[in-house]
C-alpha cells in the first residue's frame, strides 16, 4: 500500500499510540484473544476485528454487552498478565527505531491502552526507548475511543490539542484523536480505512524535522 503523498503536517507535539503504531504485537494479541474467545464460545475472527485500540475490558463490553462489567475487569487483569508474559514475536514497526531517535529531544508522549507493565515489556522487547511522558491504562477512566488519554497527554506536555498530531493504527484510536481535536497520522493497513489526515504504511515513510521555533514538520515519503 503506497503512502499518502504528497503530504506534510506541522505540530508542536506528537502523541503516539504503541501497539500497531510503534510496536507490532499482533501475534501476541491474536494468541491471547483467541484463547479468551474460545473460553467465551465466541468466534475468534470476529473478536479480532474489534480488539485493536481499546482496553481489554472495553472490548469485552462490546462483545458481551450483557455481561457484568466487574467480570470484564477481572478478565482484563488476567489478559494483561498473559500479554505481559508473552513477548514472542513482538518487534518494532518498520522505521520505529529511527522515528523514536528523531523525537528524542522533541515534545512527545506515549498514549496507550496498555498498562505500564505491558507498555514497558513491549517497548523493551522491541528495543524502543520509552517516552518520559506517557498515559497508560492506569491514568484514564475511559478507554479509547474516548479522547481522555490524548487530552491528558497534550496537557502533560503543555500544548493545546490543535498543536498536537496523533499517531494511530486503529479505528478506536483514530476516533479518540479526532474527538480530542487533533490531527492524525494513520500507521499501517488497519488505519487506512478510517480517514486519518494522512496515511503511511509504516514509519519508514515519514521524515521528522524540527525548526528553531519548535515547530515539528512531518513529511510523508513515497
């Protein structure tokens, strides 16, 4: 899939999803959610269509709307422990190491539906630096597609939503970024269907440049 070209965006700060955006964890996600689906008597393929981007309990609520939320939270704790222990196949998205290196001195934050332990495990497995500013599952009361996480990330960095660009791969994440009033770079094949401001197949297709006034220019490459 070609990158969306030509395209440039300017920003003052970048807000980064993790799974599917910086880290390819699809193999683990599929293993864990297929096991959960089998225990619930659900079709694994159907489940995998809705898991990306949300916290686990929120996905479970979509799939089993009549189930007590307390059970969803209990299952989510088990799921997080399973995912944190299973790092087989977790690798960086192409271009992610160079992208993160380019951001080292620029305002950026991780905004992920993973909890802190899972985020640390997956970023470590992918050998990517952990952003100093991050909004993980423990820091929000509502899962994506609610904009809370992105709004908190912008606030912690000290920038208005309109000055931020979100990097996302999932429908829920793109909806959250849009609801936060931010522009969106969609990364990977899932993102293309959800009308991000620009779309790239991976992070190899992006150049990051910073001006002396703090403006960050993102240029989509073919």
